[in-house]
C-alpha cells in the first residue's frame, strides 16, 4: 500500500528540524518506529521502519494490512539523494508493482510527487502531509491524468504507535 509508505517519507521533513550543517539523511530517524493508519479502507494497517544495519543511509519499512479480510504486505525504502537534494521513496506494493517518487519540503509539511508518461497517458501523483500534533498526521493522496486537475484519491490519519521521534 504505497499511500501508507509515502506518508512516512512526508513525515520525515514535517518537523522542520533540518539545519544547514545537518546531514539531511538523519531526518529519516523520525520515521523509525511502528505506525498505524486510521481510514483509507484499511482494516489493520501496521508498518515498522528501521535503519539498514550498516551505514545508516536507508530506512526500510515493512507494512502489513488486511483489506476485505485479505492480508497483504509491502516494502518501502527511504533515502536521501544528496546530488539532487531530494528525498527518494521506493515502494513495492502488495500486488507486485513498484513506485518511485521524490520529495521536497513545503511550507506546511512535505510533498512527494511523480510524473510519468506524456500527453493523454501522463499520470501525475502527489502525497502531502499535515501535522496534527501528538504523533498524528493527515496524509492526502492525489492523482491527475493528462494535464487535468489533481483529484483526491484518499485521506488517512497516521499515528505513531511505537518509537519516539527525536
């Protein structure tokens, strides 16, 4: 379920704690821990994220959910591309598909986006996060086809259930 994983990537920068001298990769620490999601058709979504043991350059998340009584799993990897000065999300969905997006900080939190194809086949996606306080965040997933306007696909509240952001 990529909408859940994209939330994590957005959460990373919503705290605003990056300074000019800080290693932006370390902002991924905010995502380390366990999360639950409320809404968006999920019955029991849980996602646990941890640093890869060597190097501290990538956070890997394993998600488990149940939709219409059917269990599913996903895998996500978050990194920072220093050359592009962007956060990178790679998501492996329960149906076997793959998604890759790049993110930047916004005035209200964070935005991850992708833009694939051209003309009538063009598909743009974006995922925004708004901090609600006390470990709660609102994630909004949108899609646009061709050069059309963005349409909301889903909204969900994300809650940190274990692990404390620094």
